[in-house]
């Protein structure tokens, strides 16, 4: 069957075709053509029999309280526009009778809303979203929600899928689609699994808000056709919308991504939530700078040839737009094909109609019109005829002065003061091959006929067979495999580390201290609570006092990066997570990964490497758009990786299998101190399976598990553990560790472990601990304070105050601001009081000021400028002085100082631990030119690791809004 878009014509051929079509469709695009009963202005009927039922939505043109048009907004999925109804015609012709199939659900005359119509492959059922009428004198939170309904064409029965009122109203349910299994996929705010995870985390249950905090986030769910067994399958932190079932059995949907972005793009996922990945348009659907308003793709649906068809229109502007196809089979961006693309077309997105459709909004002063009308919806016919059911409105204008309807002729379009008339959307059959239209339901003034679907003209999708590891599923984890973190979109990357090995094979044979990437950090999103949950917070919780809920993060754990850059680790299932690549000290060396990932219970997921967010070489996680892996793995079977040696659990050397990465090889082998001596071998983490699968650790642990000592000496081991935050603690609580005792101990990790760092509870106490260094107490806050031992004010050592005092209850501790924000230099004034007002003088040469210089204070605290001849202080407005001379106070006889604040750079950076390198170097090296005290050894490795992970996760003041603030 031919595609919907015509072949690329020469300029001459295209102009001729447009001219012919313009003549043949003239009657369609003239005023009044949509509402006449002349079968499209004399156009011949479509020769193909239209003997199938169609359903569509009829609604009044949506208006707000000021009678202004309300336009579809993709990011407002719960918008309620009452007065809609779902209608059914038994044949796709103007003459066929129409019946209302939704009025019976409510009282006569009730104003409800309907949208998102879909049909099953058998053609005997319709499914859709419907919202009951508004309740009077009832708050918004107690109004009816959107529910999923079904109409059976054979039995004529209309039913709500979820029968229980309580269950049905537990979330906003929209965009239903039938799955090949008979189940239903839909988008919902229910967040059934995410709420259970909240309870596991010790938090209250709530529907998490999307990342801008405006409404509850929509996630994809599936349920049985009787409304039971509702399961959440996606775990984005913003909306997952517009699901549609593809012929290959996967679900394509629109994801709103707000993790350091504000992007909408297509994703795909299996019906069980596995193999979620980006599909198309992360860059090309979100141009920079952004349009105002942004153009969006509404209601994508798959065509018989595998391309997607959708309506392209500005968000929250216009009722309709342009019909386009999107070739997401061969493209991951509009101008970027997947590596095995092989498609000759120059772009993924193409218009369906050869007559141009204008979707620019214009202004009141300079309105823009679409001479060939606009389309509000489309639906493919899977009958081999290359036709679409469409909702189309012709172009109509209102003449100046008379306000009469006139046609969109060139003359009228050029007339000053002409305005666009209200739209007139009717239902048509659009023949793509011939570029002709045939009316099916005639338009009516003041109404919009939209969302047409053909019933019984559909293609069945392939059933997806779930494939999970049942043992992993029992642990509520999935397994993530990365072939090499040094593979950056098909190019080797050593993360900018000079002197690092220059290839994956060289990296795999190098000593550990030469390898840049040593650990992976898994980070979990902290859900944003809804308004009701926020209002219920205790008065002393972080969330109540500071009212900051977005951007909070928790750490799930750490896993090692093997010598070849490969990773294989368990990750908690059913959470939105991201990851970072770390050096040996636990500091991030990779760019932040600004996309949420997920694993379902028992899912095994593999990717080749890492990605740049804006890369244009591969599809950033799209499995069929990745370049070939740079890590070929073991080059032969039956041999060890060069320079390494691994064993079975009896101490016998165990060879690699060709193609295995070092992480895969490590998962089924172990390492031993002495060959043949099983007592020196590391214990398998799961002997019953005979595997050494990595469970994340909350600590950074390194033992050289690879080096063959016949080749070189092993690299030194190290361990940065929470239990070592304090020497000889009397209890775990003394450590002030940001996690539970079970997680902090070796081997204690489970899918429920969380590292949650709150500054007051976990960082401030680092500065206040008694620490003996070379027999001297080096408590940080005893020196970095504004008060000496006698109670007198003093300049804090290093101009850094690490005190816990607060200016107010809803303000951070002083030390937090001192560490992370620009602060003012302090001095003691002549009264012995700290001040940030520093006296300075200025040079004046030829009336041009040059940079200020700090004055010298003499023994009497009088500012002078020693060695400066042409210097003046700030003029006193009551006296004057010649240029280039010191201004003298006529009463005291002293120079008049210019008082300024001098800014000091923050010791730490919210950009991360490596951006705070100068702070960390204070504890590893001594510079006598800048330091008066040698700080080496003051903080132990575990403390430095905690500070690194806190900084790398944005240095938030708190990461659990429900925790209680530290008492002063």
C-alpha cells in the first residue's frame, strides 16, 4: 500500500499538482461548504463503500467565563469543557442516522464531557474518557474525576469500566486504549505503585505532583476490562500522556520531561512497563528558542505503513492545526535517522495535505489565517484505501463593519480589519492518494464535531509476552547492564582525565588508579506532595518551614565500574531513577543524566554506554538507534581477560566467554587470594544461583578483584563507610549517617534502602564533632566561629563561620549559607564589633577611576593609603576638596573613608564536588601562602565522601520534606 505522503516532486510538477488540486477542491475551501447539503459542493462521492459505523464527539465551541475560546492544552489533561456528547452513526455517510450513546449515563440535560475515543480490533466496542457534570458548591478537589467508559455495539450497553464509585474517583483516568491481551492501558494520576513505594519509604501516600508542582502527574497504567488489577507501568516525575498501541504490541506515548528540561517527546514501552525508551523528537519537537505558544503533536496514531499521524498545532491556541506524519521508524529526530535507517526522505515530519495549513496564531493587530482551513482530529482507516476520518473546518472570515461571513479569497484575506469567523468543524473522509474530501457529518454553527473513529476498521497488534527474571522480581529489583561507561554515543571518552588509557581495551588492562570511572551512583527522585499533604505537615518539618519540594533527591546506592567500564547491578524496581559516573573518591565526573529511567520487577535492561543529552549521532537510549558498542567484550572463549584472573567458587581459574563484558564475567565468577584454595575466595552473594550479582552498596568499597599478581601488584583496597564517620561510636545514631543501620552495614542493601541527606542532621554535625588530630582538638566550629573562648567577637578563621544559628525558624543555618553563597568579608571595627563595612580609598587620575584598593589601618584605626600620593576618600556632601587630595573630616581631622562590602567566593559549589575542588584540597594538601592552619587529616574519608555525595545531589538543605528539623 502506498504511504500517505506523495513522492517528492520537482518544483514544476508540484506547482502543477497544487494548481489542479486547488481547482478540484475550490468548493471545499469556500465559505459555507462545510454546512451545505450538497455533498461537498458537487464533488463526486468516494468510490469506496463506507459501510462501517463511526463515532465522534459533538461539543459546543469551548468558552471561558468571559466567552473567550478555550483551546486544547496538552499539559492540562484534566480540563473540563461541559456540553460534549458521544454520537454514533451506523454508516460513514451524511444520510446515516445518528444516536447519542452517552446521555443515558446522567440525568436529562446534564452537562458532562467526553474525549479520547478508541475502538477494539474486533470493532464491537468503543472506549473513551468521560467526566460527570460539575457539582454545585463543591470544592475542586471533591468534583467528579475523569473515568473510563465503554460502549458495546452489539449489546448496546454503556458501562463504566471501574464499577466502584470509590475506586473510580481515586484518580483522573484518561486516554484509554485496548491492548492485544484484552486489557486496557490508560493515563492516570492514580500512581498505584508509586503510592505503595511512598509507604515503604515511611512517607504518607499522595499523588505526586508533576515537576512544576501545578497538578498531579499522569502515569501510564493497565487494568483488566472489568476495572480490576490496576497496575502502574511508568514512573516519570511529570506527565505520561496520549498512549497508543502500535502494531508491534508496544505502547507509544508522549512524555513531559522536566528534569533540567521542559521537553515533550515520544517514548515507547511494553505493556508490562519493561523496555521504556525514548523514541522520537526530544530535540526537534522542542526547538530553541521555544515557540510562543509551543507547537505540539496531538493524538498520535499509527498508520498502516508504520508511520505516526497527528495534529500539529500550537498548545493552548487554536482548535485545530495541520495533519502531519512522523516517521519514527527511521528517524529519532526530524532530521536524524537511526543508524540502520535507510529511508530516503529528508525529514521525519511531513504534511499530509498538499495544500498548506497555517498554524501561526498571529495577534489582534496582525491576525493570521489558514486559507485552506484547519484539522482538529484524524483517525486512520485500516481498510487498505489510504483514507482518514478527519475533523475539518473551512476558512471563514468576518467582513469589517458589516461583520458578515465572507469567503477566504485572496482579496478578503488582504482586506484591513477582516477577522476570522468562528470555526465550523465537521467530519469528513480524507483520501490521501487523491487529496479529496467527502463529508460524513455536516458541521453546525457553534459546535465542534471532532475525534472521529471508524468502528471495525482496525489492525490487531501483536501480543507482548512478558520476559522477566522471577528471582529478581521477588527482590523488587531489576538488573541494569552497561557495556561500557567509556562509550559516549559511539566515541571513547575518558571524561577529560589526562594521562588516562586511550581505549577500552587499554583501560581494561590498566591499574585501578589510572582508570577515571570507578563507581556508579544511582539517584532516586523525591516525589512532590500535593496541596492536601503539604497542609497536613507538622509545623517543624522541613517541608512546612521551607516550602521547597522540587529538586529533592535520594541516593539508592553505589555499584562498581569494572575495568572495561562495564556495569551490572541491581536497581530498585518501580522508581524513577538516574545515575552518575564517579571517580575513586565518589565525586561525579560525568554530566548529570537528566532523564528519568525505570526498571520493572525482574526486568533486565542493557545499554551500550552513556549519552550526551543533545547528541545527534544516536537515539539516546533508543535500542534500535544506538551505535555499535565500543566494548567488544572478551575476544575469545576459554581465556581470561589480559592481566586478570577470576575463579569459580572452588578456586579454579574460570575462563571468559567470547563477547562477555567484565561485569557479566564477574557476575558468574569470583576472585581468590590463592589459586586452588576455596577458603581465600570471596563469598558469592547468591550461592543458590551461582552468581555474584552486584547489589548496590551505600558505601564506596574497593578490592582489586581482577589483577593477576603474576603481572603486577594489586591496587590498594579502600572503604568509605558510614560506620566510619566517627571512630568507635557507641551506637549507630551517633554516626549521624543519612540512612538506616541495615543499609549502612556491609551487605545490608535492599530495594528499600535510601540515602537521604538533610544538612542539619548529617552535615552540620561534621563541623561540630570533637576530632583529635596530632593530640589537638580540631573541632571545626571551635575555630570557624565569631566568638573567642572569652566570649568576645572575633573574625572567624578563614572568614568562614560554621555556626548553626539561624536568623529565623524558616531560614537555613548560618553555616549552610556561608559554605554555598557569596558572603561579605568581616573586620573588627574600633569598637571591637564585627562589621562587613570595609574602608577603602580610590585613585583618581584624569577623572577616570581605576580599581579600589583596601586601606591600611594604623595603630589608631585611622585609614591611610601608604605610598599613595593621589588618593581621595568618599567626599562628604557638606565639604569639598581638590581632586587628588585626601578629604579630611573638619571636626576630627581624620580622612573620610569610603565604606564598602567585599565579596568572598563561596567555599563550596552547588555544581558538585568537583566544582568544589578547592574546598576538598584543603584536607589533602597544605598551601602556606593561603592557609595558616594545616587541615590535612581533619576530616576522614567517610566524611569527605558524605560531603561529596551531598554536593553532587545539588547540596539541598534537606531531601525529605517530612523529616523534622534539627533542634538548635
